[in-house]
């Protein structure tokens, strides 16, 4: 490591694209044997979509895990956490003593075989605008092509202070009142509240202004949402806001789809968002009763680690994270990664603000986002004053707006404290998530040639028996949801000879199929003492060739997902005494 602790700058502040690029380039330059930097493509504003591959021999196919962050522009903390995972993987290779908590040597050794693909910022254009002027950007600061020219709010920094906050305008029918105790905090108006009343708008201007119609701000309309643009369960607008015109029509999401297709070796996928402090897992479109029980057991294991290592609960997207009950989201990334690419895939909404405010967990986690009452809103403002350096709520000042005339400007800037954790809290979030993801990466399947036996059958004739096995936690097919996909084929073995020859040359290549892993997740009856049992030896497969003559045989065992292992076995001549090899 170039530093003696895990202390990259991304743990303490939110990096610009230039600073993020410098960090990645520094790692690739300082550790060329471990880190390779590539671009998945270029954003419409010309920024690279970086992916850092970590692990020796990056082109040697083997099980891999993925982390992406910041696919929503405002959600900068995802970039920091993705970079923290990269930093911890480098420590795993260079100085495992630095890993928090003390990791067993055998686990570190196996983890060093895993490839990590780190894509810290999927929306560099969105993040750059947020860092430059604040305000909200869903995925990218651009309009969906062909969206109508209706009046809409566009964030613009009217005071030139680099932070987009709010506008408030006096109105006898206003729906907000100012908090008497917390300057800058606006409260939903109650019938008993005395005037003055206010209407709230984002700091900015109205595009396609007709001189009188003030549109309701809609931060999600007419702009791409990368997390609604993936192929699985994709629906068009208006049924799914932000969907785009077809799956992958945003260059950023298309780049991820293409990378995933080119990397069948991916087994686990972490898609980082903010905020909430919760892991979200499939299914997105159906209740848990419709999920494969084996996959559900795997996710129970992840949930246990998520709680103990990162401090966040795990919820099903369908059960607890659909904005309307029984109205699932369409075209999201983790569903693509789970159903189509066979990954243990999940979202993490970083930053447990609700927990910090001491709010009780509602029946459905998503209700946290709409449930704050007046007392709890004031608790937020109090937390901002005591623990967040008053980054959220600012004073109001008069302003003459170019379209609305006399208004006040100020109030909430949600970027540091709501949409993202305060930078002071980032180090502990980075540690928790990076350790968690290393733990998940420890589940990778591992293809081995377990045993080779060469047995004489007759003069100049040998039987070559090869046992291959999966020594890892996950099965070779990843998750059951994608087991039947044609590309998700199992293991094959092939023998090539030198000197000697095969008795049946057209059977040089054999299909061995999938190999189970030893892991069964949590909550499987087979683990309980009343019916404790193993899955037989379904982690192994055996293949036998009959060899004629003296020479050597190279056995290659491979699958598109597990990569390849091979061994060369000498086949003895007539005079030697053959035996186990
Ligand atoms: Zn998000």
C-alpha cells in the first residue's frame, strides 16, 4: 500500500470526477500486478465510466464480484464506498493485517483468487452537476429524448453560492409553514396553523414558462433513471417513470449490460445507492413465496452478515420497497443481475438516517420515506444542528426571481445529511460495507481437480480417472433463478494426448454439468440436528478415459463461469509400474 492505513480521500469527502479518476489511476499505476483500469464507455458529456479490475492475472477467467455506485447522480456516497471496497481488496493482497477485525489466513487466501470489478461512478455527469451546484439529479442531467416541452423546473444556482436550495413564496393558500424553532425547516401546514403560509419550489427556473403556470416540481419526470433501464421486466413510460425508450438506451446502462454479458464469471453484484440504511434484495416483482427456497436461504445468510457487519437490515424489494404496495418497479439493475446473469444481487441504500433519528421501523421499510411527523421533522433539524454542522437547513433571504418576482431563497440543501451521509460518518460506513462485501466474495465457487488416478488395465492400456469438484460455497450455476439460462452451462472436461492416444478419440470432451457448493444459506432444515445431512457428493463429478500407449495426457476442466483448471498426467510405458498419480 502507498499508505499505511485504509485512509483514501474518498473516505472523507465526495470526489469530483477528476479526483476519482486520479485515485483509480494511482492504484493502477502503483499496483500494476493487481489493478487494471479500463473504461466501460463514455458518458454523453464525455466522462469515462471507469471499472477497476482487482486481482492478479485479470484475464484469467475465474469467479468474480461486482460493485457499482452512484448510478443516481445525487447519491455520491456510493462512489466512496465502492472505492473503499477497492482499497480493502488491495489491502487483502498487499497487507492483510490492515483488514478490520482480523481475517483467517485461509479465507484471505481464497479471497485473493477472486476478481473484483469496481465501477465507482455510473453517473459521472449527474454526480458532477450535484458536486458543482447541488440540487437533485436522478441519474443524469439530461432530458429523455422526445419528452414534451411542458413547463418544468430546472435546478439553477440563482445566488451563485454553489448550492441549490429552495424557493419559498408567500401564498394565502400555501401548504407549508415555517418551523418556529428551527430556521430553514418548513413543516406541512395543519388546519390550526396561523399564517404566514408558503409554497415551496426548488431553487431554479421554469423551462417553457407560459407566464402564469407554475408546475409542481417533479424530480423524476422527463429524465432517465438508469435503474429503470435494464432489460428484466422493463416497462415503458408512463407505466414506469424514467424507463427510457428501450432497455439499455442510456449509454451508461448499455455499458453495464454489455460488461455483464461479457463476464459470465460474475457471481455477486452490489448496487450502491443512498439513503435509508437497508439492503434490498429480489424479488422485485413477486412475494417471497414465489422465490426459489434455495436462493431465499442464500439471501438469509447475506442478511445476517449485512446486519452484523454493516448494521443494516435486508428487505425484499417487492415486500417492503415498492413505492405502492403490489406495484413493483420495472427494469432495475439487481433483477437483471439476479435473473439474467445468475448473481447473488442486491442494492444497498447507504446511510441509516432513520436509525440515527431513533425512528421506529415501520411495517414496510419504504414507509420510512413518507412517515415523518412534525416532531420527527424537528428531530431531523435538531440532529442537523448538533451532529451535521447545519448543512441541511439554512436561513431564508429575499430574492427577486426572474419569473416569480419576490420570493425567499434558502431552506433545505439535502445533499449532505439526507441524500448522503455527513462526510464525518463516511469512514465507518466504508469499513462496514467493504468488510461485508469481502465476506460475500468469500462465497465464490472454486473449481479444482481433486484427484487423478492412472490404473493399468492391460499391457499398454490405462484408465485415467479424474475427479473434479467445487470447493466453494456457491454452486457453479450461482443462483437457481438463472440456472436454466442457456449460457449458464456447467463444467466440461477435455483430454488431449501427447505420445499416447485415446481409446475413444471422439469422447475426448465430456459434459460434467453443474457442481453444487457446500453452502446452503441459512434456515435450511438440513442444518438442524433432527435431520442434519449433506448434499451427498453433488459437489463432485468424475470422468474416465482409456489411454493407449505411453505419453502424457493434459486434462482441461472448464466452465464459462468458473474458468479453467488443468493438469498434465504422465502415462507410463510398459516397463514402469503404474499406480495412483
Ligand atoms: Zn438510488
